[in-house]
C-alpha cells in the first residue's frame, strides 16, 4: 500500500489552505433489505453486572507503549498529530503488532489488491495480539470476507451520489443536508458506508469546493440543519474547522450544525480544550459519536467526551449492529450504559448498510429487534437507541420496533410489556371525548 510521508501528513494537519486534511493513498475498492417479522415473545435475557470504567484498557495501553514505543514521551503519545503521523497503514507495519491469521494474511495477498488500512497507535493498543476474533480487531483489520459480494450489496447502497447537487454535499431530506468535509479517517472501519470514497482524494477540504457547497446551502432557505461528516471532520485542523463553522453559522436559516465523528473512540487525543473553545462558539452545535463496543469506552474516551459535554455540546451515539461484535443484548446493554456514563445519549442503532464486501458483518433484522426488546424495560429508557434501517437507494432512515401491540378492538388495545405480560388499555369513546363524560 502506498505510504504517506511525514511531511505530507504534517502539512495537511497544520492547516495548509489547499487540502487542509491528512492526505491518504489511492484506494481500490473490492470488486436488501431483509423483510422479516420479529417473534412476538422473546425470553428475558440474563445480564452480567455492568462493567465500570475500562481500567483494563488503561493497563493494556501502558504495557503496549512500554513494549512498542518505549522512547515515546507522554507529550508525543498524547498529541493527536503524532498519533496520525504514526498510523499503521501497511501489512508490514501491522505484523509488528499482531500475529496475523491465515485469513488476514490472504486478505493482503489476494489479487495484490490495495486494501485500505489505517489504525492509530492508541487504537492498536486496544487490539488483541493473538485473537483475530476479538471484536475491535475485526472492525479494523482486513479479512478475506471483504472479497465476496453478496446479493443486494452496492458501493453506494444509500444512493448518496444521486442526491448530490454539489460535489460532496448530499441533500436527501427536505430541511437538512449532509456536507462531507474530507475523505480521511483516523481509523478505517471495515464496514464503512462510504468505503467507496474514503482515502480516494476526491473529497478534500479545499476552500473552493467547500465554498460551492456553502453557497448551495446559502441559496436554499429550506435547509435549517447541516450535518458535517466525511471521512471525519475532527481530523481537520482547528483553523479549518473554525473557518467552516463560521461560514455556516453566518447563514441566517441554518439553525442547527451537527458533527459526526469517531475520533473520541479512535483518536481521543484530538479532543483538546482549544478545539472545544472553537466548537462552543457556534452553538447550537451537536455531535454524533460512533462507538461500536464497550472496549472503546476507555479512560481516554471518557475524558474526550467530558471535555465536549462540559463545552455544552449535546452528544449522541450512532452504533452499527455488527455480527460477532455487538450482536447480543449483554454487549449492547453494557455499551449503552457506558455511553450514558460518558454523557453520550444513545441515539441510533443502525442495521449494517449493504456495502460491497460487508455480508459477514450483517445480522438479521430479527436480531436487531431482539436486542431492542432486551433493552426496553431492562435499562433506562434514555439508554435505548432507535433501531433503524437506512433504506437502500436513498429512502432514508426507517425506524423498527418490536411488536408490543397484540391487538385492538373498538374499546381497548391489547399490549405486551417487556416481561411478556399482557395488559389492556381502555380507549376513550368519541362521545366521551366530545361531551366530557366518563367520570367524576
């Protein structure tokens, strides 16, 4: 895989005007919605005691640093610039840290395909050296499964390119747009919805491209909500983010600005007091954070979220349901409860998008409904996300819920609660509603 030079990384990170983001190598992409009715009754799951702050991760990271980076100072390790410059981006680098399985090795060798790879040293410290089935490892290390295209899979399953009036801007919903700031991520997720463009160099943070997108927003008064994504917006410099946010906030009809990021999970060092001071100038500003597994809820991630929350930024989570990674009630409940402790409101649980080469990550829809039923009533309502399918072809997010309504008549509704107990709810008659009768 083509490697980045330190000068290229440093130039991008320090806010040079042309491409104010870390450049990444040219990638080659590896060459249906399930209709299902959930079971009405699911047995109540047995939960383990929720874990506390992940102190094991802190100890693992310290041991990792001592072994692989003994001469790196705390100042460097805690610098997001250092973390990005030292990303693991090739199989040769990867083999320094992990004992690759035969399947992982073959993924790099098959057809000599350039598979996008990017892992920060910090996130690498959370991976298991010997277990290729460890959840976090599976999310960032390539496997042979990525070479198989399942029926219904597409490079652009959500039809974003068909809803792009301006390059890098998606206008699917009436009152809001998605503005892609870059195509660079601190860590490359193997199930990424936008794997077709990540690292391609086609979406950069140059001023001329962004000016055209901002001009479109300025000239479209229906737009009241702008979501900044990528790539990852927080991999841009403070200077560039300040420039973008200032121009959006100057548009009178833009009421809400949102930022989508996985940085607190994979590069928490990026969340600095200086960054928060910039972000809080542009309230109301919200953030959607991508957390996948409880093992990402480290002390470093807690600190990053605390800085953001203390800056008055409402935080929500977006989690993708992934087979063998978080597709059981216990793991999902632990993750959602940890997020609540981090002051991050569970917002969306996504059914994994049918991106080319992601069939091994996708669960059944029934599995997602089972997890929601296992959360509802068994933990705080605030800890239960909305389970959604982002409809292929650009249909937007469609919420799914277990069937709690068993039936209805003219006078009542038959309901099933989280314990599978049956209840009836009386319906007010039209006459009683109009005349105000029905009780003293």
